[in-house]
C-alpha cells in the first residue's frame, strides 16, 4: 500500500508540474501553439483524425482552465458525433460483425493537451515547452477574439497594429530558437497573417532569417483562404460534400 501510494504521488506530481511554466516538459514531436483565438481549439480537434498519439502544448496569456474546458468539450462532441455516425452506418451488418467493426474503427481520444499560461516571447518558457523538439509551431493571431466572421472586428488601428507586431516579435523569437544547431531539422512554423503589412514583414524575415534544412516558415492568410472557400461554396454548393470529408468542421 505504501509503495502504491508513493508511485501515485510521483505520477500526480509529474502531471501537475507539466502544467507549470518553470518545469521543462519531457516531450518531443509535438505541436506547439503560441497564443489562442477562436480557431485554435479546432486545430487541436482535427488531430483526432490523425493516426497515432498526438501531443499538443499551448502557451497563452488566456485562462488555462477555460481553454482546457473548451478543447475537452470540442473533442467530446466530435467523438460523439463521429461514433454515432459510424453506429448508424453499421446497422445493416450483423450484431457481432457490427460490434467488431465499431470497436475497431470508432474514433478515440488520442490527443494529450497541455496548456501553459505565460509569455510567448520568453525563451525560457519556449525552451521549457521543448520548442526545439517540436514537430511544428503555430503562431496564432489574437486580433480576433469573438466567434463572428472576422470582418466584424472593430478594434482600433493601434490595437490591430499591436496584434500584428506581436506576431512579428513571436516569429523572430521562434526562428532564432529553431535555427539553433540543437533544434531538430525541418520544423514547420505556421504564422497566421491578417493583413498585407504583416505579410510583407514575414516574407522579409523568411528571406533573411530562414535557414535551409532547419525551420520552414509557412505564412497563412486565414481571412483570404476563408474568403476563397466561401466563394467556392457560393458558386458550387456541391463542394460542401467534398469539404465535409476533408474537414471536421
């Protein structure tokens, strides 16, 4: 009993320390998310469709408990929806066969999600989150924090500029760390971009800072891509059927 209690205490301590910022995580080949917005939980949710165990670490200035609950709820709803759909598809099979196929093919929670509250520009916190061992890094814009279409953003120009400056600052810090000789090769860095000004700066950073064989920066104009998708849906509604198989949401 004492041995079991001792082992349980060690495991609990390790789990608790994983969510603090002053301890280095023992993790690699994970997805590191810097910042948080209303699109972030869908990124984590989509990892359910990727085979194997998926590991995600998020560093954010937001409330840790709220973000954790948001991700748990989205994953729970996705698993329920997909498994309910699978059960309906297997109803024509025999009872034994349907049970076997359902157990084999049902969607499972394969995502380990860790949130750390802190400064995304801190090299100490980034190194504690094992940025040099991450498979990919996603730098999210916090300019859009509501759940409406991005065009509804009504913040002032100064707020918008601060948001864009934050992206540039974070990218510079991430490139410096992932270009290090101790960092694994061919890491992907995805950067959300909201305007032409930020895109031009990101392109300049890529040309001057990106090293061949180390990190690979991928600028992503989220509003432009969403506009293109919405235009396609409007012109060809049948594409919805195709995109339902490509995206979970």
